[in-house]
């Protein structure tokens, strides 16, 4: 992994540079897919030491973490810790995706087996009356149903009217297969 360290308003000493590099090398032990890293160190108002860690990962993701402390070494530790937590989260998500891709056959087969065995718990015989679609909608609303089967007065065919989620009605009319 390539590491770039930038300092603003402070002198970048070899000790600070080595400390930052050793902390970033820890990240590489957890996640070997880091292409390059960048640490930006700065001092704000002579008391706040700021460290920002930016990691570029091979799958076109960027992780950014920053910390502000009284001590620059604490700020570096905190920023690296936050970046490490983000990497662990990404790593666990990718593991979970891999597991989901491998497992579907294990839990789909029982579900598919259940669907092939159709059982009816209730069989209800309904007397269909000849009516127009408006009367069928009124009857459906009066009884509190979400659908209603009726015999169309004009075509003498069984039709189905249903209430849609937007409050309008749908009408299913059978046609002969060509």
C-alpha cells in the first residue's frame, strides 16, 4: 500500500511520519485490498491537532475518517481507529453478501417444495347475479370486500372487480385465448 503523508501548519518530523505509517500498516493486516492511503495532519488555532485518514480501496470505495485531539499522536490513533472500524464494517458486509450468494439453494428448495403442494383451507360457493360493473362495485363496498365476482349483464360472462390501493377500481374481463 502506498502511503502519502501531508502536514499543514506543523513540521513533519521523522517520528510523526514513522508513527503514522506504523498505524496505517495495522490496517493492512485487517484488509489487504487498500490501494493507497493518505494522512493529512494539521494544527488549528495552535491547540487542536487534526488528523484525517483517507483510504482508497480496490473496489472503488473511499474511506475517510478524521479526529481532533490535544495531542497529534492521539489524533492519528483516533482517526486510524475510526477508519479501521469502517473497514471492518465493509469487510463484514462483503462476507455476508458472499454467504447469501452461496446459500440460496439451501433454503429455496424447501420453500419451492411447499409451493408445489397446493391446499385449500376453504372452498366457498358463490351465487353470481347478473349486474353491471357499477352495481358490483357498490355491492362489494357494501359487504366490505376488496374484490367481487359477478355475471356481467351485457356479455353474460363472469367478471371480477377489485379495489386498488389508490382507491380506484379494477375490472377483470375474460377473453378467449387466440
